[in-house]
């Protein structure tokens, strides 16, 4: 019985859409927006198998969303005896509705090559939309006021011909609803007023401007039985059918409105709806329809409608419906389409509020004043601010947060005029008089509860509008990344052909570069400056890339620490000697000299920090890998790798002698014990760094080229890089930290410097996608946001456990910080030192507030022999109806990598063997990353195996080993992995370093070669 009373998923979607769409005055704009989105999607509608399926989903989405809009429009039409003018603002215009139907039919006819095999699209999606839209057109009170009856007949005749073309373009049996659509257009082209309502419904039918519950008399079983009396052959069946369909929609709409209004009255709606349903089904049995139509399909269509609110409505067996075109259940695509429409409607409401700037500024000022009075110091973030009047002589007002911080326990059940007894010897903070009682000013709290949801926050919407993921159909990729040649041009055959190769720049070195010439080779915004990416011979790509080879005698390698690169003329592809590395054309390979290192930050020089002998553990000493000598290169069996994937992978070796040499001079002849590696998520840059030196490498070229070297002037403990900024944290013996943010585009600009006053030690670092903030994670569950533009503004601090207690001393550190693949969500992770539970906290753009994601709590046992904690906690933003996903990986013995859906907490373990007998991925994961599209995950385990995980939304994920690298004995800072776009192709880039050998390795794996 419990399952019979549970609301259906479609009912929940309709309730949400009802709350956002009912009685809106911008229905025309909403329809135009949907049609415009579809028209832009249609630009790249192809005929390939993948494109065809994607285009089918796009058309289904449009039909489903338009269908629910016109369903609500039907319920909004006023009765004939009502004054029409008051309702016009809520109705779609007749002309727009007609043109919408014409555009949809035109798209169905033109898209035959892509839509011919999707019968459900036509039999259900198209048919239900057409019936709702045609019903609105035929009953619209302002039906083309400037058109005569003859002109309306001509417009309906156009619709009928378009629908006949659909029947001709898609041969085969048609569903009952689609055949009814054709009969409706046939009647309307003969007489536009032929399908009106019965007399009682014409004047008594309700609409959305009033309550549809309790059900009126025109929806009662007695009246329904009069519509189709048994044995009466004189009544036309089509008006009867349409009237019964209207009744079923009004009955469903009454329950949806009741839920959307959050009614608590007992309207006996369920029982009355059940009686009306029974009467409708009985009337359908009495209906005399043409023999060419199936009564089973007709009853099945009505049963599917009533099952939205009455799950006990009898259904039909699959045997009766297979082959007949009927579909009595709504699929998941219906739900996803309605979810997408609900989000769009919610965003439109926010944008409309933002447009009324004067009203929104006043609302924001009221809300902020309430917050300021509740907590003048801004020390706490309460979800429900309040004000209390004290019983001093002047009845001063104090905030609820002030009372709570003073130890006063406030009742959670606040009623009007609620009084709270204050502790003995309490004083008024304004006049210092003794007080003993506080009474809440409930009007302030009520104003907050009413105005706070209306406060504008459109930043996320404004950012998402500029993302390329707004559309489902992507532009077709041209072969080889070049435009397809046109064979219809006669000019191309007579003119000289231009070689289709990339520009090969020439290099001009500067013997003594000054700061005015320090131009980042990565910026596309600087005219005339190109990346130092040269066209190398094929043998160099295979690994034979020594800079000494290919040079003439006496030639000196150019100094490439800072260079200006000018484009040279395109080479002639017919001259093969330019590509074979012959002696006639010397090959230039960028090298770097240790003398070219330029310190940033302050201009003064500081000696390197000499570490004292270790006496116990010190916080500023960095983590080091295990003592076992790591193996380099492919250390594992690669039999599971395809030959194509292996051939596409490139392992490039780079020399880090300059990095290690400088470290030796600063540490009394001892080389560095560890070289840290970091890869950018938004560019093709990499960091190789030690405590005293940071090197920036461009890994998008072959071989990788060092573009910049920086002296840290102290002990570097954390570093990260994006596209335009490099951020690193340095510390001293007193455990004082300083954050420096270097602008890579303008090297002459001094680095922004933040001196961190507290003694908290930082554990994690990240830069947002727009590079507005550098985020640091500290001990005691503390996160701070630093602006990249200027260091004049103090950083903002968020204490993750402030919702639970005010004193965060002893709270776990923030182990990881990461931004989502779309850059709109920041995710932080902590792990309890008592229970081992991993907790996640999320910020949404513009990252002003945070909240815990309790559904993603993941317990991992403590005190295991190999426990290196959380290795990654990453967020995938769902698009086009997909669920958001969170991936958590650890370097532990029992913490299996998992995918979690934050909405419901569903967890799926990432295993190579779904049965769970064996798992080659393992539990010791070095790192994991979502791809930019969010459809795949790449992760590296302790053996150095790179696994590519796809089909994330399926019950069984596709887990493949696609590459091998260095074996790890512990979680290491000398290993990094990231997705990068290299030469217009997405690659998984692995980078690691070996300090004793002063060598680094970069491996590039094209994702196109590893996808199933």
C-alpha cells in the first residue's frame, strides 16, 4: 500500500515546473528561447550514428518541454463567460503557438535521415505535444484577431499538409494519438470552430487563476457520464474525446496544484480524482471511434495520464502494446527534460529579479542590515539571524548570534514574543545596565525568511551562459584539424596551393635579457609572440632529441630562458630535407642555462635556508617518498594495452641538472632529496620545483621546454600553476608562511605577496578556473581565499567546522582542494583523526558560502600499515540531465576508489572486476582527475598504471589500463597527472621526477587512442 500512495517521479517534476511556470507573463519569451536553443543545436545535426542519436535526444527534449508548457497553457485558458483581458498576460500568443507547431513539423520532416528509426519520438512525444498545442489554438480567446475565418482555415490547412508530409516521410503504422492529431487538423482546416467545448464545460471550467480543488461539477463523475452515454451514435466522437482528455488533464492538474501550494487542508482530492478517473474510463468504453483506430491504445494513453497521480490505475501488458505504438510509461528522458526546463525557469526568475535593480538593491540592503545587527563583528554565520530586545531602561536590541556567543541558549522553536532568560550578572552591551530577560522581535526574523530567498545571486548563471557546454551537439571535427577543401571552386585549381602546415617560428636569443623583455611565451594576447614550439623531425619525437645533434660546428646553443619569437615563412612541404634533420638545416632544440634564473618578488637577495639537524618532526619539512629505489619507465606488464595505444604514447626525458645544481649550492653540497611535480589543469604548463627553486616547463612541445625559473628566497612548501598565474607558499624556521602569486603574462609586474599571520600550516592549494582566487587549505579545517589581482585586500577565511563549534583547534586539516571540471564548484576534503571518516565541503560560484556534502561521507579505517590519507576528492558537474558526481580516492589498504552521487549518496566502487573478486586498480591511488567533459576519469595506482574509466553513468563502468609509468612505494609529491589539450587533441599527461638522477619524464597519452 505504501508504494501506491507514493508520488510518481513525473508528478514531482510537474509540481516543480508548476511552481515556476504557472501564471507567468513571459511565456512567449520562454517558447522563443527553447526554439532558439533548438535552432542552434540543429546547426550541427549530422547523420552519423552518434550524431543521429544525439539529435534525437535534442528533439525529444524540445517536444517534452513544449508539451508541458502547452499543457499548462490549456489549464490557463479562461471560460467563455470570463473577462478575457485579465488573462491575456498569462497566455501564449496564438500566432506564436501556430508558428511553433509549424517549426516542429518542419524539423521532423527535414530530419528524416536522423529521426526515422525513433518511433517513440513520433508516436508519443510529437503526438502529445501536437494535441496540447492544437487544443490551445482551437480554444484560444484571441485567435488571430486580425484574421478572418478563411485565413484561419488556410493556416490550419498548412498544418494539415505538414502533418501529412510526416505521415508520408515515415511510413508504417502510426500511434492512436498521432492519428488523432491528423483528424484534428483535418477538422480545423474545414471549420476552425468545430472542436469547441461542451456547453457546461464552456462556462464552468476552472483555470489556474483559481484553485482547481475541490473538483468542480464539470469534472464530476455525473457530468462525465453525460458526455458519452452508452449506445448514442449521434454524437461526434472527436469533440467527446478531446473533452475527456481536457477533464483528465484538469484532474491531474488539481493534484499538482494542491502539492505545489503545499496545502494542508483535506480536500478529499484523491478519492474524488479516483471517481472521476473511473468515470472517464467508462466513458471511453462507451465512445464510438472509427474502426481504424485502436481503443486499447486510447485507454492506455488515458491510463498513463492518471497514473501520474493515481499509481493504482490499471495498466496494460506489454503484449498488448508492443507493435501498436502505445507507450504507457514515461522514460527517464522525460524526467531529465523536465528537470532541465525547471532549472531554466528558475534561472529566468533570478535574471528578471536582477533586472529590477532598484528593488533588488533595497532587498539586499534589508537582508544585510539584519545580518549586521544580528552579528556586528561578522564572526559567525547563522542560517537564521534574529534580534532580541533586552529589559534595560532603553530596551536595546542585540543579535541572536551575540547572545549565542555569550553562552545563552536560544530556543529552536521560536514563537511570537518568545522570552529568554539571561544568565546572572548579564549586562547590556550598549548601556552596560544589568539585564535578565531578552524578547525576540519576530518581525525581523519573518522579514529575513521572506526576503532572503529573493536576494539576487545570478553570478553562477552568468558564468554558465558563456560555457560551451550549453549545447548537446558539438561542431563536427574536420579531418586533421584543418578545414575541408571545397571542390566546387574553380579558382583553387588555377592558383598556387598553400601548404597546410603550422607556422615554424624562428628564434632570436637575447644575451642579457632585461625585465622589459620577459614576455610569457604562453599568452595568446601578446601580438607577435608565439610559443617556442618548433617543428621537430620525426626522429626527435621518438626520443632522439639531444640539443647537440643537428648543429653545425662552432654553433652555440641559443639562450632560451626568455625569448621573443617571430613567425617565419611557411616551409615548403615538397622539400623533404626540412623534415629529415639533415646537416643543411640545423635543428634547434631549446636549452636553458642556470645563469638565466631570475628571482621574483623583492629585489633583494636572500641566502638559502640551511636546514638544521633534524630533532624530531618539523612541520615545514616536506614529505619524501619511500627509501626503495623507484623504477623508471614501463615497470609493469603491458599486455593489456593495445598496440595502437602504445604507439601513440610518447615518453620524453628532460634534464633537471640546473634545478638540482642550484639546490646543491644552497644546501652545502647536498643534492635535493625530492623534486616536486605539478601540472596545470588549464594550460600545457608544468612545475618542477625544490625548496629553493621553481622551474616552469612547457610540455605542449616536444621536447618540453623550460620557460622560466624562479628563486623562492626561502623554503617552498606548496606550489601550483594555471595558465596566467603561478602561486607558491614559502615558510621559515618560525613557521611563518608567505603566499606569492606571480603573473606569468607580465613578468615585469611584482608578485602579489600575502604574509600569513597565523601559525596554521598549509596543506593544500588550488587556483580557480578564471584565476581570480588562490585557495589554501590549512590545519584546523580552515580555508582561505586570496585574490590574484592585488594583495591589498585581506583574504577571506572559512572555518569548515564553524557550523558545529566555534573552537576549531584540533580539527583535521584540509587534505585536498580541487575545482570541478567546469570551474563552478570548489571541493575540500578532511579526514577525521578519530574515526577516519572523510568529509567533503563544497562552495559554488562565486564561492562566498560553503556547506558540507553529508551524502559523500566516506569512512576509511585508521592505523593501517600503509595509510597516506586522501589522495583526491574531485567533483564532476552534471550537464544535460546527468547527475553530479564526486570521486574519492585514498592511499590506504581498504579505501576503495568510489564514485558518489551527492544528491542521493549512491556509491559505486571503481573496480576492474565488477564482481569484486579481484581489483587490479587497487586501493593505493596516487591521483585521479575528471576529464574536461566530465565523461571519463583517469587515475594512477601504486604500480604506476594509468587507468581510464568511462561510462560513468552506467551500472558497469568501463575500466581500462591504458599506460604504465613509474612504480611508487608511497604517495609521492614527485608524480602528477592531468588532462591537457595538446595540438588540438586531448591528452592525459603524466610527469614524474627522480632527484638522484636529476631527470624528469613526461608521458603523453592521447585520449582518442584509449577510448573504447
